[in-house]
C-alpha cells in the first residue's frame, strides 16, 4: 500500500510513481504533447490555468460563461458565473462574459464581443465542457468547433474544465473527447482519485509548458503531487482501461438512460437532458421560483440524494450503482414527482 511505501514526499521530489502517473495522464488526455501540474482540487487546477494563461500571453481578460462553476477560490470564483461567484472581492473585473451556447449557436455574438473588446486583451476562454450543477448544459459539436476556431483565429488560449464531467462520467474518458477539441489546458479533479483522496491535475499544452523552462511559475502547493493522490489516480487510470469495469458502466448507463426515457412524458417533467451518467430533469411549475420547494432534504425522504438548480434535479449516479440501485433511484423519483406540487405556493 502507498501509505506504507511512501506516505508523503517533498513537492519537488521526483519518484517513479509520479513519472508513471504523469505519463498515463498525458496519454489519457490525448490532446497532443503536454505536461502535468498537480493540485489538490479543481479550483486549484483552474487557478493555475488562469495564472499560466495570463503570464504566457501577457493579457489580463478571461472569457467565461454566466452559467458556470469553476471553484470557490478567488481566481476560480472570478470566472464562475453562478451565485457562488457573486458578492466577493476578486478578479471579476478581469472576466469577460460570453453568451450561452443556446443563445449564440453560431457564435456571431461571441465574435462581436471579442472584436469589440480587442483580442489582444483576452488571455483565454475558461469553459466547462458539459456543465454540471448549472443544468447539465450539453453544447452542440458545432458550437465547440466554433469556440476552438475562434481561439485559434484570435490566439486566445482555451481552458477546458473537466472537473465534473471527466473520467467516464459522460461515456468518454473526458467529455471533450465527444467533440475532438484540442485545448491548451485541461482541469481535472473529483473522479481522478475516485473521490477517495483530495487530488487534482492540470494538463498543460507543451508550447505553454516550455515557457516555464525559461520563466518562473509562482507556485507553492503544500501537498503538490501527493503520493496518496498519485496512487489513487494511478488506480483510477488503470480501471478506466479495465474491460469488465467499462462493460458494467455501459450497462448501467443503458439502464439509467432507459429510466430517464420513461420519465420524459411525465406530466410534471418539462425536459430532460442527459449524457452518460449525468442528467438534469427540469420540472414544470406555474411559479417562477420553485427552488425553495425542491430541496435535497426532500429528496432524502424518497431515498434520493440529488443536487438542485432552480427548477432542475441534477443526477450524477456513482459508477458502482447496481441494477437494483437504479430501480430504486427511479422508483424514488416517481414517488417524489407524485408528491411534488407544480402549483405556486
């Protein structure tokens, strides 16, 4: 066990496990030559991506969507667009908001914003591949191709946030693999260690990484590349290649999707969006604000543990869920919907 072999290590120490996991992660990201910067969380991965993007380009602004969450530290919070990014001192004045995919499918508005702001002022775009807590927003492939094209045209770096949607959650190793995009940074955390150890990583494109062969990166993470996190990530990366695990996950995804399909015509369901083991169920209501009446505490009354966003239930079931667990999930949802009022209080 890693806790017996090497439970701690100096952040700058080089050892075999660190090298092995770094090589595996680079292959897993599959976006071309790059290197790994280790963190303890998704927020730290975003923080350092923002820092590197600004230092590498010499530009200050970062474009991000309003319906987004990138972390609760000062820098990550500045690009976060939902309520968690509001009311705090930070770098919000260095954030440029671009429209949601559904509001600007051809990116003509986004292009106009870039041109009016001046691309020479924009260091990067920081975007979740597929959003989680903000409603499981799944952009079309054409939108993502357009984002990548704009970044290349205006020499804007692309930061992809895979913290919630990565490591098999959407059916691909990373959600960006659905779209074939090649970003400059990939932020990873959560499932990278199976949730057993706080751990994160930032994949950095080789061109940007080489900048730091000659320039100093201001950093000092106490538990950088912690051996326990590396050991957990190593096991996860091996598991992602295990055919038995993958077959079980595919079967579970099919059962989960089938359960969602049965709910689509429910009289209290407005819409369902899902990809892999990630879904949002929008509920109908005659009230413009039913959030206070959908709570995770109410879900527990029906044996459910779900997240909520406005009038949406967000589901992200564990990969170890059994067929019986899946049946219990949808039985609980049916019971919840039976007792959920769509009338204004």
